[in-house]
C-alpha cells in the first residue's frame, strides 16, 4: 500500500490539540508557556503551546499506537526501511541502540577506528569488545578514510565470531566505503551491518548520491535528520532492515531513551520527513550544486594552514562545523543559500592572504594505531588513578581523550597509551584543539588502570 507522504500525523495532531484549548493539569509545568513569560517571549507562544506531554490524542513514543506510529511508518517508507524509530536523544542514542541490539558482554564487533564516541560508549554499557580496522589516511589532506572491503574481509577472517560490523556512511569528512561489498561480506559470515549515517540523510534522496544503508540491505542505520535534513537539533531516526525485530529494538531503545519525549523534536522530524519525501531530490540537487561551487572556488586557493576555524568565527562571524589540526569542515545543507557560500569563499581568500604560512612542522599522521588491552567496559569501571599525561606511556587508558568535534577518540578506555598518542594529544593542545572526554577538563592528567 502506497503511503501518503504529504501527511504529517504528529504535526497534525499537535495543531488539533492547540485548537481544542485543553486545560492542562499535567506536565510540563509551564502550562503552554503561561508559567514562564520570559521563555515564552524568547521562543514564541506558538512553540510553547505545543511543548506538551504524552496523552491519548498525541500518542506515546515509548509505545506508539496512533499518530507517532503512523509518522514512523511514513519515515520508514520515505527512507526505504522496514521500520523507523523517532529518536529524541540524538543520533548518539540511535548508534548505541544499534550496538546494544546485536551485542552483549564479551561479543566482538568490527569497527573503523574513526567511529564516533557514541559507538564506544555503547561498548562501555553492554560490554562488547571492539575489533578495530585501520581506515587509512589521505596524507595530502590529513584525513581518515573509510574502511576498505579488503580490510573488512581480513577482519572477518581473523574474527569469524564477531557479531556485527559498524560502518560510517559517510565519515565526518565525507568519505564513503564500498558499502554494498561490506554488507555482502558481513552477511555471508553471519554478521549484522550497522551503519552510522549521521551525515548521510541526503543519500536517500537522489540517484546520483552515494549508496544508502537501506538500499544495499544493511541491517540498521542511524540517520541524523537534524544535521542535513532540516529537523531540530537532537532529533534523529533509527532505520531497520529486514530480519531485525522491531519489538526487541524498541525494548533496547526504551532502556535509555527519555519517557518524556519532546513533541517539538518529534513534530520537526515529521515535518522534515514530509519535506524531504516530497521535495528532497530537488533540494539536494541544489545543495550539491552549492557545495560543488564552493569546493571548486576554495580549491583554487591552495593550502590554508592557519587556525582557520577561530579566525572565521572571531573575525568574520562565520561558524563552521569544526576545525581539527589540519582541516576545517563546512557543512552545506537544506538551509543554505548561494550568498552564504560566497561569503565563506571571500573570507577564506582573505584568510589565506593575511595568515598563510609555511606548513612545515605540521604533524604528519592523523591515525593513532589502537592497541586494545581489554574491553572498554572493564577499563572504564576498573580501579584507576590519575597521573600526568607525560607519565602515562605504557599504561592502559581508563577514559576517553578526543578532539570534539568530531568526537573520534585519540584514546579510548582499555587501550595502551603509546608515544604516538601522547605526542598527538600534546600537539593538539598546543594548536588549541578542544580536547574532551578526560575527567581532568584540561587533559593535563589521564586516568589509567591500576594493574
């Protein structure tokens, strides 16, 4: 049965609720904004009037039977999935739900080292053990790549008892792997394929796009609708393929997802899905043209080696997604206009003219080879002590250290602290990168396992 993608059931139910002028004796306590005038003035009465609690006409995200159920069915149809879940704890919770749905304590899971921290957080919770695949590095750009099919094949041969494989589609830097072949290899070995598509919403709307997870038969995919699809921050979708139990995955989601789901987030998912289903191909064709234009113009500049992220923000009022030691990432999406891209190009021309310098002395490696000594869960919950970073060589890390964004660990719990890792952390600190994850907010000391 063909579904009507012009519908938006949650959005429609909220409009009806507002028209009914319900007298509220439930939460939230601001009572459609009347109890918090300053917040209502800031966000608007329309917004506050639909920041409401679950009730019969509005359904319940933990156990949807009406409008949320219909909205999830429309989401699944739009993305070519067997089922879709609305996620209001961000794509991180969707990634964690994927891992926890297929792995338990002691199970192996194959993943690229450049996974988002949410994947390793899931291992801390469920006790699974990572098998890392080196994604390789583009030395010219200084960015990690995707997993090659050959690397995945070798990992499967070495670890035939692994339960699943995680694939970034794409990576934070926009690099895709041979997803179709990886799915084939995994399924032939009896393993599930979990796809982190946090930056891949657009893959589902255009024949010229890279392959999406659902189109090649992946088992599950986490999609950040808010990143490039137009929904509100923290709203995402978890897609299921054939052979995955919808009921069991919902149980896993409900272990950690809020029981007070935001209708602002859910309505934004509903409306954004409708917009993409009806207009997505046209939208992302235009976005692709914008990105291509911007890329071509910026490529004419040549190398940019200053701390470009801070300069753009502080001097030009341009906020980009992130800047690491050797790169900046500017995301172009559904909400961008040609004038925005031209402003970025102009600023970068001026940045190069004013700040360009000799790139010698730049760190020449972005990939730190992890040496896994024990599971992330065992390390994170172990007896530990905090010692100065420079004294940690040869010890086992008991916490995360990463640059955020993008949130890819330099060190994760359970890994041997090597000379390369210490040098990278020291260099990143000197360059002003935002290091997070450690208990010591300044990352001057690291928690290590007590042997």
